[in-house]
């Protein structure tokens, strides 16, 4: 007998979505080894490696900021058109849209009008802003798979019930490769002295705004506690240029670089695991830090134009994902004008005190419990396969 065949169109647009999309592709294949899958769509490097044929390269779509997106509008329109044409020609059994809401919600409407079955994996954060978009989910999405525990209830309150919480993929994926002692020894850190991790983000725009503030804060901390050590964790070596820029900017402002600072690349989980406290840029990294269990302060700073345009649209009490899941302020949030070296320094020094440090570790453990067990990709795959029979 010939294998049953499924065509799956999968669309991601950012590095995190590309990673989750690749895990989902592998989970689908593992869940139904008797099925021959054909995957195509918008794929980044991880999805391409997993076997997704790229109609569009997701690498080109990962743009942040209103002015930046406006300038890239012709590219987005072409990608949108190419994906619509591919869907019409290849007629997939199911379309899986991964995060990337500004693009994917429009695509859901267009593809549903073609008569296709549409699944949305990783709910757009409508509870935070643009709540009116829930109507798009109601009309044009057949199944919404969420990864945050409160989202299914939020949709149910609005009469949208084709929603399933599958757990958070990070619950199983966040795992340091080396122990605290191994990491400290490998990078020349004293195991008896406090180590602070600095996570300035993953995109040039945010790093250029946030990194100088974190380095200035580190310099202030070092002046008050000379034995403090710092590890600066970047996602990859391409971020070295932002560090070089900051090293030139700070002296012009009369700020010296901290003397005991080491930069690492692609070792963020290990750095967090070895650190006593962390300053972490808002986003998925705060959840990763919570899973590892490192007390933190959340930081964020973008261009003033973006902040002025977007802040009035945000409807939630907390910026930090950890606080949203906890339903209370567990992690201090320093956003935009509140992000100053003095403020970061004060909160890190507070968290270095044993009582405050232990209290936050306990509260982060509660948040980690709410994320659910590992296996989100497998549960998402099973839900998709049930939908398409």
C-alpha cells in the first residue's frame, strides 16, 4: 500500500516562530510515521533544515518597528502574494500559521476564503492589545493552539471555544548544557563571588538602546561591590558589533566599562544557570530565565517614536510575560524612560540579598509550574492531525 499523503503549509516570520515551527514539523512526522508529509511555506533556517520547502524565506520577514515595517511593505506584499498563490496551486490539507500576527492574521483570512483549513499555533497576544482581532480568530481560524495558560479562558469569555492549550514549548526546551560550576570555571569566574548575567536582546535595534544602559548599570554595581562579576550573553557572534559600539559610546559619556565582564555567544542558558541575578530584555527570554530559576529584573527600551505609537494600544497591566502568567508583579519592569543605570543597579543589588533572591526563586517556580509539562509540540501535532482526520 502506498503511504497516505498530507500537504502542510506552515508559515513563520521570526526566529522564535521558525524554531517552534521546526519542532512542530518533526512532531508531526513522529506522530504519524505511516504518513508521507509535504511541508512548504514561509521557512527560516530551522524549518528549512526540518524539511520545509521555502516559498518565502522567513529570515527576510523578521523586522521590528513601525517605520522599519513600513519601509519593507513591498517585500511583505510580495511574500503575501507568493504564499496565496502557492496555497491555491498546491491545495494543502492544512495551513499552520505560527505566531507573527500582523502578517499571519491577514493570511488566515485570505486562505480561509480559499476554503482551506487554518490552524494558528501560538496565539497572537490579543489580550495585550488589538483585542478587536479576536473576531478574525472567530471567523477565519479553525483551531487556535495556545502556549500560555490563561489564553484559552480569555477566548472562552469572548465566546471563542475552538482553542486548545498545548503547554509551552519552552518548558522542555530550556536546558543548560553545563553546570553552574563548569560554566564559571570555563570562563574564569570565581565561584564564591556574585555573578550577574546581562541579556540585552537579540535584534540590533533593541540591543543598541538597551546594552549601554546595562553596561552603565554594571559599572555602578562594580563601584559599590568590587567583587561582582558580569557575563554578557548574546544569541550569536554577529552581536559583537553592538558590544564594540557600546565600548566606544560609554567613555564619551564619562562611564567606564566594568572590569570583570566576559561576553559569551550562544550560551545564554548556561550563563543564566551560572548567574545569581540577571537583567533580561522583555520577551521570551524572561520565560526562559524563569524556567531556569534565576532571579531577574526585566528591561526594555525602543525608539521613542515606536513607544509613543504603540504604548496607547497596550491593554495589559504587565509587560513581562512572567508577571502576566503569575497574575501579579513578580519581576520588576523597567521600560523605556524607567530604564536607567541607577534603577537597574538598585534592583540587581536588592536581588543579590539572600532573602530577596530566595523569595523570587520560589515565585518563579510557581510560574514554571503553570507553563505545563514538556511536549507542547507533540500535543500541537496531535491536535492538528485530529482536526484533519
